[in-house]
C-alpha cells in the first residue's frame, strides 16, 4: 500500500523572515506552498542577528511563516558590511582599498561569491545534519545569494537528492545592462553550468531571463521554466471599484526600494510638468514608500540615494511626500489611500519587479515610469488601466501621468472589475501550485 509519509523538502534561502527585501516574499511564498501541499518543510537560513545587523528586518513577516515550517538558523558574518567602525580590523582602517580587495578574494575561496562565500561550509554541514535526522526528498534553493545552491549541491552529490534551482535574480547577467558579469569558462560559469545540468528544474521569474540562460547553458535548457513572482493574496491590496471623491486631490503612490537604478529624477521632472500644465493634476500628491538601498546601512563611500535620502514624511513644493519603509504586512493599508500607482523601475529588458503583480491586484490605474523594453511591459500589456511612458523624457512621463489621472476620475466599475480579472492568473498560488504538485508527485512516486 502507498505510504502516507509526507515528502521532506529542504528549502534554502539566506534571506528569510524577519529579513526584509523583495526576495524574502518569494522565499516565504515558496516555503508556504510546499507546506500547504502537504510536505514537511525545513528551511535553512541565516541567523536573525545577521539581518538586524546588515540588511534590516521586517519583524511582522515572521507571523506569516507557515506554522508547520521548521526554520534552522545558521550563524553568518559579513565583515564588509560591518556597521561599527570599532569592530573593523586595523588593516581596514589604515588601508581600506587594500583590505577590500583582500576581503573579496578571501570570500571567494570557499565559494565564488563575495560576502557570502564563507557561508558555504556551515550551510552544507547543516544540510547534511538535517538529512541525517530525516532524509530529504527534495531541495529547493533560491538565489541570490548563490551560495544557497551549495546545500542542494552537497546533498545531490553525496546522497542523490534531487533539487530545484530558483533564480529570482541572475548570477551572470546584469539585468539592467544585459551584460555578462562573469566571462565564459570562469569558475562561476563552470559552477553554474554544472548546477543547472544536475537540477531537476531551474526556475526563472520571467521569460527573457530564462531564454538568456537557455542560450548560455543549452544542456540544461529542458529543465528551465518560468515561475513568475505573482502577488500574495494575504498581502495584496483590497480592490477599489469606485472612483475617488472628486472633491479630493488625487494621490499617486510608489512602493519599493529606491536604489540608484530607479529613475526618480526622470519621474520628478515629468511630475512637475504634469502638475504645472494639467488641471486634473491640481493639488495631486505623490507618495513614495521604501528604503533607499538593500542594506541596513549604506555602502561605505555612498553619499545617499537621491530624493529618498530626505527626511521621511517631508513634502516638497511639488507635492512629493517621502514616507520611508513600510512593513509588508501594512502595505494593503498604503494602497487603500492611493488613487494611481507609480511603477518606477530601472532600465533593462530583463527587469520585471515583484511589485508589478501586487499593483495588478489593486485594480487601480498604473503608470509605468520605466523603459518600455522592460520585461514588466510584457506582464502589464492588456491591463485595462495601464499607462506606459513612450520614453523617460519629462514630456512623456507627464503625458502618462495625466492620462492615468483622467482615468482615475472616469473609469467605471466594469473597467475596474476587468482589471481584477486580468490580475487573477498572476497570483502567487497560480504560479507555484502546478510546479509544487508536479515535483512532490515525482519525488514521492505517488506514495
């Protein structure tokens, strides 16, 4: 008779709640999807103190970890991101450039990834220990960082455990410029090729990134598929099906990291022009929510991140309001106060962003302030209330803003319901469920 023993899935994610950052939500969703499908899930991640010290935290996210998921936390240190100068070694204080070069080389010795390389050994040791306690049927390792893949590698080589490589980013592709970041035949290139060829499946967040990797590693192309980010229903905004109060000025909003790749200056120029020239924009405000970088402190030597470096809550003469970070668990409340959403993304045909799916779930007008060639364009094409810029000139940005503002005032209930219907296939569940079911059926053999 078939066994009722559930599959044991080892999920590896350096960044897991309470870490904050875009990739954390994907990790949270994948671990939950396997648990909800009946698997026994063990997560390997970094210790909580690492996130508090180096990348900042969103403590509220921990309450959304599936109650049946076991979390193993492994010590992690990051000398290059040490925020306390008193803890810096003498060499770093006396000769910072020399120390940085040496540190990067040392990091790459155990695994070819600066900052994360030294984590390979403790990660692999923990993976082997977990397997000894309860044999692992499947490993799912999400990257970046790419050192996460080392746990899958060691269990596959020593015990034949199948694994999935989940690429929420790209190791050898700069998604903004489209350039390779490692030369062909390099250590990274050889390692990535070997890991992909041995994987049961390799997941990518969009088709352009999948196609690029299929070209680079043709022997692994058959195992590659797209598993888009999607929106999480329990974090998604409550749809608004009625137009806003005509007596109240419109509120535009952006939610996301405001890194240097994000074209905030181009948005600001177009925003100013739109407010100056279009009556429908009278009194309109733009509310920007998010961190100015991916780290708890800025990289040494950085002078700030543009407009996001101003005091949170400050409003300038153009009606732009900077609010700082918002917990993922409170994002729905932010959406509830907005009339138009701003999708401000860095340039690159491989760039999608996770927030695009959440934006779709709102049913609100969306202004795409990004290069039309971005992969996000493929996701949004056909959304009834989508207003893309033709380019990033002030005139083009202003025109899209005005069109969206007009639609926010005039779009009827039927149009907004059509937006929600468009968004339905982009839920996290719709993206993950088919792959999770297939993988569990394969590794259990129907037991």
